[in-house]
């Protein structure tokens, strides 16, 4: 027949195993939630960076291209050079945004925002090739490294080269659409922040549960240790 | 039971060893919690760094742009979950600046945030260092006490 002490010891042992199993499952869940929180934090960081980058573009490079590029219809216009240089920067930054959307925000190549950005890049490339008569690829081949040099070069090649109103209008429209798409992407920042906050709260609760479980296991094991010691020492004393 | 544990050398060693082990466990848990908090803090710092980068770019672009530029300064304040790393005094100043509309107010906000995050990080690393030390000491003491008992057991098994 099993003594009451042995039964108690078995119960403690069973409780330790049960608590350890719950602890293990909780650890896995905690790790999953932490990973989700970390990826949510990275998304917020990317979107914050994107938000400020768009803001910067708006204040530094963005123009009403329909008006700005019409300066190129005048021979050797300094304003045209500045507009073309800004348009190249705008094109390159649009390409960067495409990379950010695909690589950091996990957008697909066929997503509307990505295709719209790519269309603008292609459109600008086409305008450079057809309207100005020198594609950016060809410019690279002849050693032109920066936007200003390119702008001077196209005026040098063909001073009467003009950009059609249709092309500049298309660029302007596409550019505006893209800003709207990018702004929409950034607008989801608030939702992301709330999600991150929720995940952080959930991971804190899970962490507290882990702490309680660990202390519980520690308490049970210590109680067995203390119990065993007291019994052994008691027996020794009796002898 | 308690009398036997407290009045015999072996019992005292076990009790003391358990106390030191529990101190180690608690220290470890606090350290892990601090680490979780540090991740959040570094996330807040990254966001602030981006704002600093943006303002630096605007500065480089020249005063002409800055003078004409109306900024939504409230964009430069921190997200809700970063508030806990900022002292009340700094928070009041940030809220005041956040109502403004020029680049200098935005710069003041990011500077204050940067300082606050640095202060929090510095104090957190001091606490972590102390906790690590306590953890190491209590762990070692617990092991030493356990070793004493093991030595006694060994003597009993082999006969002294």
C-alpha cells in the first residue's frame, strides 16, 4: 500500500511535469509572438522612413512636371536643366521606392503600387529616349555620371529638342498617382503601431506567465529537496 | 520540519542554497524583461534616427527650402509606446513643441527624444550590469553550498 508521503511526492512530481509542459508550450507561443512583434517593428521603421522620404521628395524634388518640363522648349534654359536633373532624381527615387515596397514591405511585383511605380520609371526612360534623344543607358555608356551633366548633354546634342506637352502631362499624372499610392502605404502606419502595441502587450503577458510557471516549478522542486533533507536529517538524529 | 532544516548544518545549507538559487532565477527574469524592453527602446531610437536623417537632409538642402517649408511637427513626436522612455519634464516640452509648425521645433523634438532615449538606455545598462553581478554571485554561492552538502554525502558514502 502506498504511503501518504509517497502519494504527495508523486503528485508534486506530476505537477512539475505538467507545469514544465505548459512552460514549454508557452515558450513556443512566446517566441512566435516575439517574432511577429519584431517583424511588425521593422515594418513600422520602414514605413516611418518612407513617410519622411516622401515628405523630403515633396519639398525638394517634386514639381508640377507639366509646367517645369515645358521650360525645355526654350533653347538653353537653365530652368530646363534644373527640371531634367530633378526628374532624373525623381526617377531614381521612384526605383528605390519600388525596391523598398518589394524587399522590405513584401509587396508583389504584380501589386498595383509596384506596377504603377515601375510604369513611371519606364515612362521617364521613354521620354528621355524619344523626346530628348538620349536614353539614360546610352548616357551612362558615354560616361555621364550625374543628372546635371545629362541635362547639359541633351541641350548640347540638340538644343531645339522639345518635350511634348502630352509626355510631361503623363509624367505629372503618373507621379501624382504614385505619391497617392505611397501616401496610402504610409497611412497604414497607425494600424501597424496599434498592432505592434498589442503584440508587445501580449508578449508581456506571456512573459509574466512564463515567470510564474518557472517560479512554480522552482518552488515545487525546492519543496521536494527541503522535504527529503528534513526526512534524512530527522532519521540521522533518531539514530 | 523547519526545526530540522534550520538546526542541522545540511538543512541550513539546502535552505541557503535554495534562497540563492531563487535570487538567481528572479535576476534572470528581470534581465530578460529588460532585454525585451531594450528591443522596444532600440525600435524607438531607430524611428528617431530616421527623423534626424530627414531633418539633416532638409538642412543640407538649404535655408530657402526650410524657410518656406511648413512641417507637420506633430509627425516628429514619438509613437505612444515610446512615451515610457521619456521623462515627464521632457514629455511636457515635446508636447508644447509638437503644436508648432517650423523645422526648429521639429529639431528640438528629435533632439529631446534622442537625449531621453540615451539616458534611459544608459540607466538600463547600469541596472543590467548590477543584476548580472548579483546573478553571478548568488549562483556561485548556491553552487558552493551545494558542494558542501555533496562533500558531506561523499564522506558518508565512503566513510570518513
